């Protein structure tokens, strides 16, 4: 009797409890059952499963993780400045999320394929994407900027959650490749000797509410696809707190789909690396999907068009700054004698060099000709496109010899309103 | 009369709608404390509280679908879709459900849901933030679609949309949000019927039909043509579904030439519908084929080349040259 009835866990107070718990987690201690190895004090803790993974990280690798986090933070500062100076239309900052991104990205292997959202600049760095190319999209000269086939790092996606389904489909493709390779089918294109691969799909706590995320998890589970869902819970979807998206920790959702969900301290690069490495192994070994929720925080604004003072307290941001992912790894490296002053000075110098490179190359990012858009709309020739292009050429030729500047009348109209807001 | 921007006019219109109808409510992503990414709902949560101004989960299908349920229960939800390119996760609910429930229930049910969508380009934005998907919705029967081009219309049309018993999609021309103009908050005047087109400028040689963001461009083109000695009539369509063909037909019967301008791609767009109807209705009045000016058959291009994509004064004048050459 009563076994089918919902437990008090699900009575009406649960949502308030969750909001309170989240508020506490934001302001003070992290919630229980969160994998953490390196605490804000820079001391390494123990975890029965993940310490094994962490202990494989050599001092050199740890220094590399630090250098990557510092580089991407410096890049973020530079890109924000470039946006303020009108060189970029928009910038999506990542400060605060370096450990979640560098830790997970570095845990992946070259054969793994990554589907980012639009904030994964740190992951891009770990996949050797030229960071200047990453800026093309934000400068408004490209809707991509790099060739995903070169790095196995997919294009950014602005329609939230859409890529989570692509990730699962890609993972289903990997499964088929493996079967084809095993059967020795000729011309399958699958390399029999190739290492097993997995897929990571990044998305945010806000995007977790989109139907596509649900459907992607259903598909992943139904077909046991080798995919790792990596949710960066940075606590805010623009102005909306996580409590509006979910009343349980997001990692708990995996249970409902029938695969493991792990909440990890997203500001602890060692734990993120360990958990992601475990999850990718799990997926590559054919054991199916994993959901990782990286519990982290978006320290700055959502984008350069956003004003966080309208919806959140400065104290919250301060509390999170105390959990800074770089500061805690620095403490650890220093206290263990794994890095000296010269190392940190070198990291800083490298950051300045990267920033200078970014500044230099951003100016040079070529503005395309609209003819490339005509050329790229279809893979094969299309009569309507040809007709419109011909019209455009004839029309443009009509201005030949004229001043390239806009005519006064045209200026009057375009100057009427040029709103700058949004995203 | 007071002067305000289109964004402010919609804000005031929503305030009036929330005050007039206690069963109306706003729903959308970031419309509460933030006041929407364009600040169109600024201050409303403070006045009406979180039950009337609802920050929703990030889920467009969820927003439209639950709005339908609320409407079935007697409420009038006004949904904000953050950007044109993000309406598509909710497209299924809009086209397969919202548009059809009245017909499917043999007229027994009404779903007076309003969907506000900032649309169009010209603001130097990134992908999915500059699209004009109105034709995709106009093709679906059961929806009404309006698009204001000035603050006075914006103020009244949003309120009329809330009062309408049918689902109404309000396409808001985002690059004109900061366009200022006079608003008569006491009376709608000619804006009484939101589905009626307005003749903004009388002329004799050709008619330009435009809507939303291109209305100021059409007016400027008509001014430029006047300097060259040509007299153009300019019509602000205001309603995309239904279209006020009577006003357009009457104008073409007078001028004999028609140019339709919109930002959306020409192919399969609203301009084609207008061209076809006017050929049917006013064939003997036409001195030239109806000429469409619009976007190209390509995904909305990157910001740095959008000037080449967006119909401007020159493109309208080029069309005028062609129309006059017949
Ligand atoms: C389908 C869709 N709806 C709305 C938006 C507008 N939008 C852009 S970012 C954002 C918030 C995203 O929050 P979250 O998923 O938590 O990721 P975060 O930006 O915090 O990393 C919204 C609402 C969008 N890009 N796509």
C-alpha cells in the first residue's frame, strides 16, 4: 500500500527546497554528492573512483592545464576589449568556466568529436582551433570560421540544444562504423584499425529545458550511443536562474533515461578531467551515454550585450570568485613544488603574446563578398541562385565608377535607427 | 500626443493590456527582471508580479504549448520569442496546434494567444538574429499576422492583438525599436483596425507596398524619386495575414504600377502573393509587371555583408526604373 504514491521528495515544497539548496550552493558550500578533488584551498582530496584518474596526471600535464586556463582567460579579456572597441559585433565571455572547458576538452582524444554550443572557447583551444578563426563569427564575417573536419570540433550553434541531437546521431554513426569495420565490409570507409571514438555534446543549464535535449537523451539511451552530455551549469540562462529550469540537480535527470549522471565541481580542473576521461572511456567501451553536470559559474555577463546587475547580486559573483579555478590550481602547483615563479611568468608572457596575436589578426579577418553567400547556399548549381546572382552583378555594375560610399538618402535611412541590444 | 520609441510604445501597450484584462499575462525567456533582451517588457514584472509576467524555462515549444493550455482555460497569454531565428523550436506548436484548434473544434474553442517576435536584420548581429520568417507563418491558415512600423501603430496594435480572439503573431521590426514617433494614447484614430493597410503618401506614377522595417526605406525612396520628378504612393501593409488587398488594388488602379518590398527572400515570399493577387484583381490597370524587391535566396548573410542583402533605397529606385520603362 502506498508504494505507488509519490514520496514527500516530490511534494510541492521540493521546488522551494531546490531553490534554497541552489542558493546555498551559490553562496556557500557546494551540494553533497559533487565530485571534487581540488578544493578552493588548493588541497587535493580523495575520491574512491576518480582519484585513480587524477593520479595519472603528471606535473607537466597539470602545468599544461594551468597554462591553457590562463591562455583562454587572457583571450577572453582580449575579445571583450575588442568588442568594446567595435571590432567584434558581440562577445560571449567564459571567465569562470575555464576548468569545466579545459578539463573536459583535454580529457578528450583526437578521434573524439565535439559538438559545442557558443561559449566553448576553452574547449576549442584544447582542440587546436586557431582562436583568431573563432572570432570570425563574432566579427560578422562568417557563420563558422574553422573547418570542423580539421579538429573534430564542430561549428558553434546558436539555436540552443539543436546540437545535442546532432551529437547523438554522430555517435550512432560511430557505432555503425564499428560494425562495418568489424564485418570487414569493403568500401565502408571505416578504418578497422582506428581507435574507438566517442562524442561530447556541450550545452547549458538553460538549454537543458529545450525539447531537443530530452529527445537527444532518449535516442542516446535507446541506442546506447557513445556520447557524453556535458552540461555546464553556470547558474544563469541570461537572466533566468537554474531553479526555473529544474528542481533537481541536472545530473539526476540521467537516471530517468537510464544512464549515469555525475555532478562535478566545474571549477576543479582535475576533477573535471577525471570525470570526463572516465565518461569517455565508458562511452568508447560501448557502455552507453553519460551525463556530466559541471557545477560552475558565469562570472561576467552572459554576452557583451547583457547587464547582470539587472537580475543578480554582486555578492553572488564575489562568492564564486573565491572558487576561482585558476587560483586553486596555482595554489596546488606552488604548494607541491610543481611550478615556480618562472613558470607563472612564462604563462603570463605567453598570454600577452596570444593577446597581441588576436588583436593583430582580428583586424585582418577578411570581410567576405556576398558572392560567396550565393556560391555556398547549395552544394550544386541552382537556377534561382544563378538568376539572382546575375541580377546582382548587373545591378552592382550600374554603380561602377560611383563613389563606393553610401548616397546621402540611403544614409539618412540607415542612420535612423541602429539598435544595439539583444542576444 | 506623446513621443516615444517603438520599444516603449509596445511596453506601454502591454502595460495597458495587462491593466485592462486581468486574465492576460506575459510569458517568455528573460522578460522579467531583465525586461527582455530588448527591454520591451521593462518594469512590467515590478508592476504586475511574476504570475502576470512569467520568466519561463528556456523552451519555445513549452512556451507556446502551455500558452495554448492557458488560453483554453480562459487566459490571454502574450508570448515573447527572443529572436526570429529561435521561434522554430515552437513552430510545431504554432502551426499544428495554435493555428488549428478553432477550426478543429468546429468553432467551439478559441485560443487567443499572442506571439511577439522581434524580426529582421540591419543591426549587425550574428546568425539566427536577423531573419524574416513571416511567410512561413502566413502560409498557415488560422493565424493572423501584423507588423507595426511606427510607435503609434505599435502601441495600439499590440493591444488589439491581445483583444483578438484568434491567435495573432506580432512581428516587431527590431531595427526600428529605437525609432521615435508620436503616439496618441487616447485614441487609435486610423489605427482602429490593425488588419487594414495605410496609405502613408499619395502619388500617381507607382505604388510601393512595404511593411515593418522597410516602411521608412520605402518613404525615403519615394522622397528621392520625387526629387527626380516622380510621384510615388507608399502603402504600409501593417497586416500580413489577412492582407488588405482592397487598399492595394485601389492604389494600383490609380498609379498603374506596383513595387512590393520586404526583407525576407523574394522567392516564396509575401511579395509573390501580393503580385499574384494584384494581377488577378487589377490586370487591366497594370502598366508594368508587379516588381518584387526582397532578400536573396540564401540564408541571411553575415553582418559585414548584410548591406548588400537588405533592400535599400537604391534597390527600390532600380525597381521603379524597371517599372517605368514598360
Ligand atoms: C532556441 C533558442 N532560444 C533562445 C535563444 C536565446 N538565448 C541565447 S543564450 C540564452 C541563454 C542560454 O543559457 P544556457 O543554456 O544556460 O547557456 P549559457 O549561455 O549560460 O552558457 C538564450 C535564451 C537561443 N539562442 N536559442
